[in-house]
C-alpha cells in the first residue's frame, strides 16, 4: 500500500522568450486544430498582451482569412469559488450548486459570475460587469457575523476586492443548509433598522446579490492569460452554442466566439529561442528581468498590470537582483515604486509542519484576544500570556517558550528568554519543535507549565511575494516596517500598511496598498542548458496505477513551474517510471520540460 511517494523531476531550462505564431491555412474544427498544433508545434495560439496580439496580426499570409481559430475556449463546467482554501471545504462541498436550471447556458456569451436570489434561494449566472449588492464571508476567529450583507452596489470584481479587504472573501455556499441560512438573512434582517448594510423592506427581498462563484475562459495550453481583444458585441454565445474563439483578420484581429464544429484556418505557436534574452550581470545571470512602469497605480492595479503584460510584480531574491532592479530605473525616478511583497494577516502556520500530527481542523485552532493586529508592522510570531490569550509579537522580542517533545508526547517549558527563531532552533535541536496548540485541552496543558511567563509558541507567518516565490531576501529602510510607531500618522494607518515599495536608494518601506505609485514588473529569464532538480512529496491512498502516478507527478511539477513564472512556456511530459513493487514507498521519476 502506497502512503507516500517521493518524486524527483529534472528538466532542462531553455531561454524564456515570446512565442512565435504559425498560420496554418487548412480548414479544421477547433478540436482538430488543437490536435494538429499539439502534434506539430506547442499548442493553439494563446495571447498574453497587446504585443503578442500585434505579432499575431502581423503574419502576412492571413489577411484574406475571415475567421481563424486560437486557443481560447469556454468551459461551462469550470466554476470555482473565490475563497480558494482547501481546509474550508469538506469532500464534495466545492461542487455544491443550486442553479435555477439544470445547467447554466452562458446566455449572452459573457455570464461568468453568479448571483443569489433572496426570493427563491436559487443561483443565476450573469455578466460580472453588473453592479449588485453582495454577501461577504468573515472567517476571522473573533467575527461577530459569518455572513455580512453589503447593500453597496459593485461589479463582481469590485465586490471581491471589498470582501477581501474588509472580511475574508466573497461568500462560498458549501451545502443546502448554508444555502437556506443565507436565504434567511434576507428575512431576518428585513426589519433591522439599526444596520445600514442590511435590507430593510420587502422590496429588497428581491434584489440579487453576488456570491463568490465565478469562472473564466480557458486557454488550450492552460495559460493563465487574462488578455482579451473581443470584437464589439462579442462574445455573445449565439444560439447558446459558441464556445470556441476565432480571430477576425478583416476586423483588425478582433476576437469572436464561434461554434467549435465549424472549420476555419488556425494559429499555432512555438517558443522562440535566442541567446540575447538572458538578464546577466558580470559572470552570472538573474532569473528576473525587471521593467519599470512609470504610471501611478495602487498595488492591486500594479499587480494586475504586471501579470497581464509581464510575469508578475517584481520579486527580489538577493542583493545582485536588487542592484539589477535599481539599474532598471537608472535614476529616472526618485519616489516610491511597488514591488511584489505584501503582508497577509491570515497566513499563519505552525513551525511543526507534519500533516500526520494534525487531525481535521486542528491546524486552525486559535486563542486570539482581539488579535492579531500587526500593531507595529512587524508582528509575525505568536506568544501566549499566562491566562491563555494569544498575541502577535515582533519575532525579535525575547521571551520564555514551550517546546514539544514528540518522543514522549510532552511539553517542555524553557524559561531562558530568547527570540522566536532562537527558541525554534533550540526546540528542534533538543526536542521536536516549538509547541503547536491543536485544541483547548492542549492549551490548558501548556498553561500549566508556563509558571506565569508569557511564552513563544510555534505559530508564525511570513510576508508573501505575489508570485508565490519563497524568497527570504529583505532590504528594509531603518525602522521599516514601522516597528515602534515612530512614523507620521495614526497607529491605525500603520496597521494597514501591508504592501511594499522600494525607494530611490533601494530601501524598502511598507505602505498603504491603496496609495498610487509607479511599479516594477518582471519577466522570467533562464539560462540555456541548466538542469533543475525538484523533490516533491505526494500522499496517495491505496495502490496508485501508473497513470495515477504520472498525473500526480505532472500536477506537482506544474505547480512549481507556475511559481517560477514558466507556466506559459513549458510543456511537461513523464518519460519513464521504474517498475513498482507492492512494498515500495519511493518512486523515482524522470520528467522532461520542453520550452
């Protein structure tokens, strides 16, 4: 029986460059065109930005063609929830639906978001650009209400941003019980005249509200591109039977949705190669090529722009890359500019990262007392006071701490004051790790050995990079993040300074995310011939088949190449897997990546 597969993937990195398009003047259905492109090139054409759109339309041969297939298609079964937290959903809860009909039909061609009807408790698809009221979910420990109805009318994307800023996310509906409970909000709060966010009279019972279900069109090569170039009035899903996308070259390359069974010429792409794409300084080459955008945008707007036009907001792995970033600006600008680092107050995790140690829900046990608040901008570690309440604290504070010893399943109090990292190192060297607190019983056990001290426990978090990089490099300006509240402005402002900017000297500061600054994007560049090794852990119940193992290998490696910014330019294939025996727990696999 297989419980753990350790998979090793190795692939050669070629140069990451814009794609090269190939016009095939043979009429095929969309599925036939996709098959042809995958066999002879990389895939049907995907388009990431205006530059690639121009490259596509500049192909000389195609100006007489009226319709030409590209890789974009509409999958009516690709619905997903805005709140993408695996621990939030039990088996089958992600797929709960309560449609007004058996299956949505994408009426009008652009119905990609979902609203809830308070009068009938059923769900409808609609254009995400509609402005509606909405329901947020508040998953914070001390939340007074889990479901918060907001009467302000916003489009779906704006409603999502509002919920994520003020609560947790737009509402997910996991089962019929929750669906009924949400419907009761429209009635229970109908006569509540004290809360301006709730509906007050019968008229509002029939107002639709956004929930968190949505979908996007998909690219054939699984690209995450959000670029679009639709013809006016498109897509329209005429006769509710147009799921594939064509380029109209008699209308400046604008896109239309078409019946997938029609036969048109089509566009494939392959990845170009050139030695000139390296981003090199001296004898070494950087993984990031930086692009300074001198337009004032909020951090979220800058993130969207970079992801649409490059790879992501700038990630910085070391001082060499920091210097490369500064050379990109080259003295042309002297203010602040956004980079990809941000502060997520909900990213807490335990130092002891062993799945077998936690039962369902135990990783999420918390004992906050009106916390966390990130009061001084750098409170990334957690302590517990002598009465059991938890507080986020700066990790450089020196405190007593509690270790966990997994050998005899006991807690060990250490009363020599240390920083959180020093405490973690001592616990790992002499016991198992800093203490995890999985439930109220364990909390009381730990309290019994603290001897009146405030103690470090194993809960902590890090700031995150927008591209999910694991970089730990920092270059803070003195007393930044705002460590002791010495900067101008109120403490409330300091707590909301969660996005990171870089100044003229290269020093970093934390800033209010809605401030508008220029920003720095990056694209991924790679050295030809470099071999990357990846070690991936996967759990599998039972005895997985060859195809199951292959699928799991590819899924995990695809996650990693997406993190590296390669997902638009790489195809992964499993080359071989050695013969498996019934008692083996380690599988070695060779996986090839083609660019």
